[in-house]
C-alpha cells in the first residue's frame, strides 16, 4: 500500500508540473479534510486552508497567478500506511515584485484513503516567504 501511495503522489506532482489541474483533481477525495499550507499568514495568496474538494483549484489558481516556477523538484519520498511524505526543492519568481523565492526543504505530507488524497499539508518557512513577497 505504501509504494502504491507513493506512486499516486508522484503522479500528482507530474500533473502539477504539467499544469494539469484536472489530473490532480482526479486524485483528490470527495471526503477531503484539509488541503493547504500550514500558516497563520492570511495575506499570502496561496496560503489557503481548504476543506472542500471543489475549492482545491483555488490553490492552484493562486499559485499560477503569483509565482513563475523555474524549478520544482519533489525529492525524497517516504510512506507508512496511508501517509506519504516528500521533501521538495525549487525556485520561483514572485510575479508581484520580481523577487526570487528559493526553497530546498519544504515538507509535503499527504494522507490517502482508498487511493485518494484526504489531506495535504505543506510545511515551509512562511515568514521568509512573506518577506520575499511583501518586503
């Protein structure tokens, strides 16, 4: 089960890399509990706390409107039962101000049930991200 869940998460990242939100949505459960970046900063457009499948595209719209990725690399994967963890590195330019946002150690945590994502949480340095966006 763990290896299959890793493969599902890898296909989600591949779809994200292609900008194929409908393909990502195929892997999101109707029973979604949480999808978002762990943050108390409400003014960063993509720091959303989503609890309904129909709202997940709002996250991808906010990312597309705000960031231009030059590199996005899912790296190490680990899984146990219904949980998949992945470290992610990359670089993006903030469209609002042209500043670069480099990241090397984001942690993404997926919880899957019946082959679909019921939770996705991203842990990152939100204060650094806020500073790059707003100075």
